[in-house]
């Protein structure tokens, strides 16, 4: 109740003050969050590797827009990324919205947690950081709005379930994917393997990725226990040519994240990695 009242004050008084074009706060933030360059694999002299890797835009192209926002995903589609990853959580009234963390104040002027507010309330909150966060009418997207970006494109929407538990509600993610005709294109991912099992119960064929600590016999077995098309997605620090080959021999695909330089792409490629998740690398 207190946070709700406080956020109304923030939205009505403080946000217009901070977001005024000549506001010192906004001017400083524009310097901090100015648009960034995106390194190119091909332009760095590795055209062959560029043609053989499949890049996922981690939380969208954050070099041009705040993470988990529609402009960040529209840019990923424009650049021809293999896939683009988002994070989803539930609002107070059980709408899936895009946010990595539950703490509103990490990305918004407002305070409290995502799950404390209805979708209608969340749609009134303003971003306070990320590249070009000052874009007019930039608001937290819903899962449906995210999926609309990928309709009629070759870029695959990748949906990470961040909401703790709620295994009985995961079917609604699968239903949303199907409602947009993306069941053969979307990838659902999670650290909690029970989320993946719930998704598999909702659909026997949809592609799932298990976010695991590393590639080894145990995580390979866990992925296979879900059934159907399940990959492992791990931090590149856990990768080796041997464990990538092991997963392949077991029929389990692998993808790796935390790769944010062309040199790291080349190293991963030489180990056998072909599916790479990145914040600021393009082909």
C-alpha cells in the first residue's frame, strides 16, 4: 500500500521532473547510456566463423535500447539474429511481462516488486536506465507483445521463465506461443528443470533449453529426462571440446552464454560451440 502510494507520487511528480529534456539528471544519464557500437565477427576478419555460428541476442540488442524492451528485439530481428532472449515474470494479476529481476527499482523509477502490481499499473511505470531509455512511451512489454515482434520473421523468440514455481501456470506460456503461430520457432528456457517439464507436459514437441551449471553426464541426463527436443545452455566458462562432443554424442545440443567479444567467439568456435548468446556481438 505504501509503495503504491509512493509510486503515484514518483510517476506524477518526480518522473516528469527527471525526464524533462533539460533536466540535469536526464542529461547525465544520456551520457552514461549513450548508444553503443556492436562488434562484428565478419568485420573483425572472421567471415567463415560468422557464417557458421548462430547468435542469440541476450535480452535483445541492449546497445540500442534497454534490455527486455520491444525496440531491443526489433533491432535483433533487423540484424538477422538467430534468436533473441527475454525474461518473463508474472504481474499481480497473472500477466506475463518482460523483466529479468523482480525488483522494479533496478530498471524503473518506481519501487517495489513486479509481482506487487497489476499489468495496468506496471504499464504506467517509466524506465530509468539502459540505452535510449528516454524514448517516448517506452513501457514494460507483455509476453504477447514480445511474441508479435517475431511473427513473419526468421528470428526465434527465446523465453526464459524467471517466475519462481507456478508450475501449474507454465502451460499459459506455451499457449501464448501457439496463439502467435510460433510453436515451431520459439524456444523456452529455464534454470528450474521443473519449469521445462511443465512446458513439455503442455506440448510434446516445443524446443526447450535447460540452463545448467555445465555440460557433463549429470546435466545431459537431466536434459534428456525432460523428453523431446531439449538442449543444454551453459556459461562458456564451463565449456570444453570434450564435453561439447560428449553432449553431441548423446544427441543433446549445446548453447553457451557470457560471450561478449569477438575473441571469445573464436575461442568458443574452436571448442566446437556453434550456438552463442551475446550482449554486443553481431555477425
